[in-house]
C-alpha cells in the first residue's frame, strides 16, 4: 500500500509537471515559429515548408484527380504513403531545397528579432502568451477526446432546441434556416412557461447523472494509467487530498 501511494504521489507531483513543462516549451517554440503579423510589429519570416509538404503542394492536384471525392485528410495519408515509398534519390531535391531555405529562414529570423524594439518584443510576448494558452487548451481537448472522455450532459435548453429543430427538419429546412431558427429558439427559451420547461429539465438532470457516472469511471481509469492532467480540477484536488491522507496514515 505504501509503495502504491508513494508511486502515485511521485507521478502526480513530478511526472505530470515534467510532462506539462515539456508541452509548454514545445508550444512556445511552435507559437514563435508560427506567430502571425500584427499592427504592433512587422511580419515575421515564414518557416519554409518541409520536404513532404512541398511534395504534397506540388502534387495535390494529381492526388485529388486520382482519388475523386476524397477529403483532404485522406489525401494527405495517401500522399504520405507515396512519399515514404519514394526512392531516396527522388526525395533528395526536396530535402536539399528545404535545408537551404531553412538556413536562410534562420538568418532572417535572427535579423527580425534583432530589429524589434522593446515595445514590439513586449507585444510579441503578449501575443505568444495568448496563443500558447489557446494551443494548450486545444491540445488538451484533443487528448481528452482521444482518451474517450464522456460527452458532456445536455442542458435543458439544449433538449428544447433539439426538439424544435427536429420538428422543423421533418418539413425540410435549409442550413441557413436551421441556423436562424437555432438562434431564435435559443432566445425563446427564457419565455417558455415553467410547466413546458419541466420535461426538458428532467431530461437534462438524467443526462447529468449519466455524465457524472461515466466521468467517475473514466477519471478513475485515467488515474490508473497516469493521465492526471485530463481529469477535472475538482477531481485532481480530491486525489491530492486522498494521497495526502493515505501518506499520513502510513506514518
């Protein structure tokens, strides 16, 4: 028991912090490379396309015509398979071009950074900070989906809107009409009588129970495999308290 608690505590307090720090560092670098133009500082030099992306750009029309009706993601997969099977001598021109372009890019990046004023550097740092937060949030959300996080419960108004849209869809409405109706029905909700709201409120409460039950099982599994940063803040707090209590009992 003591070993289990010790390992769990170590993972929670150190491993997750290291993982988080690495993620933040990578995202900071990515944000610096991809920072867009701003009215407060000049355009940053653009990083050159990788050899594969250059190959994909040059041959995209061919892959699309050879695979009609195929989405872009699948086109990338097909092109990737072709790229990996290409002889090295056919890849070499793309790789040589990238090396030369990347060396020039790094020189231009140095000149760009050296030419910024303190005010422009501050503006860039602020921009990078906002972009980093957004990237971290998006990356975490994707990980949660990949790890099978249960879908959030639907609020009462969501069930109400869904009913109204389903009724209208039976009569046939366009996408734009559907969007307009969504906005209109959302505003209608606050004026719906309580007795009409009640069924939707009950549906939402039942869905909330489903969500909480599924989340409890999912978060327990995430803790078992060491994915602490994907569980809710309230659950992390309870876990820390549990670990601290178990450690104190061991002593």
